[in-house]
DNA sequence: ATGTCTTTGTGAACGCGTGCACAAAGATGG
DNA sequence: CCATCTTTGTGCACGCGTTCACAAAGACAT
C-alpha cells in the first residue's frame, strides 16, 4: 500500500467507516467497466471478484450507503455507479493544483485518471522561473509566486505536492493558508497541518521497502541465521566502555 | 494512503504485525535524518514526533524487533538504523525492473529514493520498439521481448508495473512466470497472482477520490440536503414497471 | 397463488491494532 | 551505596474491521 492516512483516528465520517470509503473507488472502477460493457445488473459475488475483495465485505460496505440491491437479482449497475459517485463527491468538479513539476509532477499532469473522475487540473506550479510558461500536458506552468492567487481565483481545495522533500512543508503551509483543505503528498516527508486539513501520502520508497521485507522472508526462510552472522553489525554502544572507534565485532545478544 | 495490500489476511510475518512493518520505513527515514545530523541517541517521544506517530505505538513496534532501547536514555540512533535496515532486508541489494516507460515509468526511473535504500534499477522495459535503446535516467530501455532473460540474468525478484491498465495483467503474468515474487503495481487494475506472490498497489486516482469524499463532507455539512435534491438521479430500475426509457424523476426511497 | 431458488442485508463472534497507564530498569547525582 | 528521575517495555482494555452464517426478501416457474 503506497498510502497511509495521517492520523485521523478512523473518524467514521457520517457513519461510513474509513475502510469502506477507501474501497468505494475500487467498486466504482469495476462497476464502470461493467457499465461500458452494458451489463445491467451484477451480484455481490461477481462484483467482489472483479474488485478483489470478499463478497460479504462488499455487501456490508454497500449496506452503509443504503439498500441498493435486489434480493435474488443483485445490484443495478448504473444506479450503483451513480450512488457511489455521489457518495464520493464525484458528481461535482474538483479543481486541483499540482505543485512541483519535475518528472513526477509532469507524469501526474499527464495522468488520464484524473479528468475522467471529476478532477480537473486547474494549474501547474513550480518554483523554477525557467519552467514558467512552458506547457506541460497542454497547461502552461506558473511560478510559485502566484500560488495564492491561483488557489483563490479557482476555488481550489485539493492540492497535490510533488516537490522535493525539503520544499514540501513550506509549500504545504502556503497551500493551507490560501484555503486548501485536502493534500495529496508525494514528497517523502511527514507533513504537519492544522486540524480540519486532510493529508494523504503516497511514498514509493516505503512501498518497495515493505515488499523487500516480505521478499526477504520468502528468500531467507531457511538461510536466515547464516546471513545474520555474515553481515557486519555495528557494535552496540556500551556507555561504560565507550572509548575506541566503532569496531567490527558482530553484535551478539549479551547473556 | 496510496496503497492497499492485496489480501494476505494480516499475515503476521514471523511475529511482526503487518501494521508495524508498514511503519518501519517511516522510522528508518526519521532515524537516517538524525544520523546525518550526528545525533547519538533519541527518545521514543522525539522519534515518534518526527515520524508522526504515537510514542506508545512506536515503543510497541520496536518491542517486536527486540529490546533495543536503554531506559532513562532512549535509543542509539546508529544501532537502530542498522537493526531496522536488517529487518526490512535493506542490507542487501535488490535489483528491480520497471515495466512501462511512459511518463510515470520515467519518473520512477529518475526517482532518487530507490538507489539510496538498496534498490537498484536493473532494467527498464517497454513494449514500444521505438523506445528500445533510448536512455532514460541513464539506462537504455529494453524491449519486452527480453523481459524473461533480463529477469533471470539479473536475479530480479521485484518488479514495478507502470503500464496502461490493459497491459498490466499480461505483464504481471510474464513477470511471475519468469521468477518475480513481489510486484508494485501502478496500473489501475486488480492483479491476479498465484499464492506466494506479493502485490502492492499505488493508485493515484483512488487517493484523490478518498480526499474528495472528505472534502465533500467538510464543504457540504450544512448544505447537504440541498445538493442531493438538485442533482438528477437516475431512476431506480423497477422490474415490474420497466418499459419506458430512463426518466428524470429523482429517486426517492419508496415507502 | 404457492413453492422453490437465488441473493441480499445483517446479527454476532472474533481478531488485530491502538492507546493508556504503570511497573521495571537503568542513569545520574550526592 | 542510596535516592531520585527519566524513559523503556508491556499488560490490559477498548474499538474498528472482517468474516461467518442465516433469516428475510424478492424473482421466477408452475
């Protein structure tokens, strides 16, 4: 999972559990595919398989939205698409700004999945004056000086941060001060925001590290002890005898 | 959170809870920053603040790894960096292939966070023959025909999929058949893999939709009923009286 | 109209994750 | 060597999320 919500202790928003909200876009995507194939109805079992979840979980998720199914038949695809879209707030248009137009920012600007779901890239913003005016994905990049006016003129409430780590917090502060209340953060930093502002984080490096953990387990399930002995472990600092430079003695659990 | 693990029912890997594993990279990043500033020790309170988590949670997380702290003092930064790195499997080199060198794939290839953590981009692979040989991030792109041999020659066990949605499952199948057992998927699709293969998913569109949900709640906490009445809701299919085309009558809960 | 069959919606049990609160451990000063 | 102070490590309770299993509801055939 490349994401982690920034605290918010599972604030069950109006009775819909956070875990359910996180799955709704998944259902929506599967339903949209069915809709394009003109499939009229779908059972919880089929839809769950398409979304990669347990069917009981899916039914419970939908039960939080209301009773939208028909027993013995299933769910009306079009109707459900509309209900989920409305619940997620996708029936309205969300102007979004992307700050930091490097490789990743450019990739995001070109990403088609935004426009198709009610998200509109209102502006691309970068701190580099040389970038200003250059079109990326058909939109001219604007300089960060104009950040505040862009936010206010377009009524932007969602900001995407794709800057280097060091610039993320200052940019975040300016976005929030200008009126942004939801932030998607791609910079590898912990952002501090006031109450009432939502932050979601996408961290590519963390995802890989989690994969590496499981990979290591799979690979070294039998040869684990061997590698542990071979790797040079830093000596644990013992405050009483701490005078020489760090040695190469492998750390062993003291008795 | 831009990620969601693909089932694996919280498989507590060797006693370390999945939730803890997901936080270890966060601690590691904070610790690395401290290490660069030559800070010798850190308390759970300080480190927790830097990582953006509760200090009790942090201590419990570390307790799964062992007793690496000193009461009254805190944790030795260098020692802890090593222990977490080892636990995550970052003391060894992980060759990684990136498949699909579009905007996103190129951004990933250029992303510095990989190399700095023991991940090495072994190859860039794309299906477009016109891309073959073109250098991206200093690495020449190779054609998908060579996917299997690249995987095997380099002993790659982690693959990153940054292709369009339609190509993701076939690419995934080929990766798995060639020996890859961990996949980081950026394509907006549910991947089906055999047991023993880990899949993590990063979905930009889903993250934005979750933000939109909370944004909508914040914005329309008082004007909710109003917008619901204004939006044109598709009529619910009533199987008994289903003859005309869809009307515009707002759907209302039947008595 | 009645019976059968399918599929939903949900009550209930269970397990994981979180956070409190405190005892144990060690450092530090006199 | 003893007292005090800091900080870790963890037992415990609570709440969220998941899953099972089944009753209720409706479609459909006869």
